[in-house]
């Protein structure tokens, strides 16, 4: 089983983390190709962590702090509730390849991001988790759950993030 860390190439310096299976990406297509290159030879499904900027119903995957109206460098929904841009084509290719998805960019907008979280969970058939300022927001199936943690989650420094990742990805 692999843990795969995807970093927005426009925000690599922000996190400064590197793991054996970490990739800097500039688009959703590049992210999916890198994940598939790891998972195609794995016996077990992989855990996927996306680290990039974000907001309500928006996870950057190569756009950095810039807006991505076309949806080729981010995960966001179109006006019909489907994935916007090339993500509609690429994200379904990850179905069956991962067992959990963590979104690190949607920090304080967890509750507002349920449409995106639910859509990703449905497409991938996995639980989607959002780290945010006061805890962890879990979506496993139809009911979201908020786990509040009185830890270092109020700060997003490098050591605190490494600790949180190791705690949650060990499950």
C-alpha cells in the first residue's frame, strides 16, 4: 500500500515536504498520470493526499493561488454539479486505485465544500477527508462527520503538518 502526496507545483515551497511517493504537478491530468504510474504495480490500493491552495468547493492541483476558470488545474464543480474541465475525464480513472483521499487546500471552508466532497467521493467510491483549522472533516458515504482535535491544528507549520499527516494516514 502506498501513500501518494501530490503538491501543487506553484506552491511546493509552502509545504516543503517530500516523501518517497510525492509529485509536483501542474494539472489534474499530470496528477492522475503520476498516481497511476505508482498504483499500476501495487497490490493494494493507495492513499492520496492533495496539497495545494483551496477554498469553498475548490482544490488547486497546479493553479497555485491563481484562479482556474477552466478546471484543468483544479478540482471544482461545473454548473450541473459535475467536475469542471478535464477533471471530469481524468478523476474517474483513479476509481479503484485509491482507498482514501485527503484534501489539504480546503481549510476553513469544509462545510461549504460538501458538494465537491460528495461528488469526488461518489466518482472515486472512497471516503474524502478535509483538514481544516479546527479538526478533520470526514465524508464516508452519505453523512459527513466533523472530528475536532485540540491539537496543533490551529497552526499549519511544517512540523505540525507532518505530525497530522502521519497520525491520519496511519489508519
